[in-house]
C-alpha cells in the first residue's frame, strides 16, 4: 500500500521550459494499474512550457491555468479534471502550489 500526505520527492526544476518565476516540481509514483502509471505531482508558482504525454489528472489543491497551442485554456482548481494528449504543447501558469493525481 502506498500513501502520501506530506512533501513529495525532493523538489527539482520542471522538465519543460521555465518562462518566469522559479517553479519546482515534486512527484510520488504510486505504481501502475493494468499498464497505466499512477502518481501524485505538484508544482510551485511560476510559468512553464511543456510537451505533454497522454494523461488524465484531477487537481487536488492549488490554482492555475493551462493554455494550449490553439489558444484554448483550462482553469485549474481543486476538482478540475483534465485530459492531455501526447504531443500537445502547453503553457502552465501556476498561481498557488498545485497538486494533482494523474493517470498516464
């Protein structure tokens, strides 16, 4: 059994490009279920660009916005459910530390 309530893995720079601020990310990988990776991921305030993998996530806490190449945006807040597609280019603007549970 795996559970997490405190700090995630040692914070490190995001994999994507930092646009502004000094965001850090942390992750706890909870394993796989029928070939799907499960985990908890968080990021501190700032703006980063990324190229996405196939993923579905639910925001547990925090606030921000994900902007897609086509100009569409998704507001992130606790309870938001988002589907990302492999290869999508995104820009994440994080206003308060954001934590999500993901399936990828």
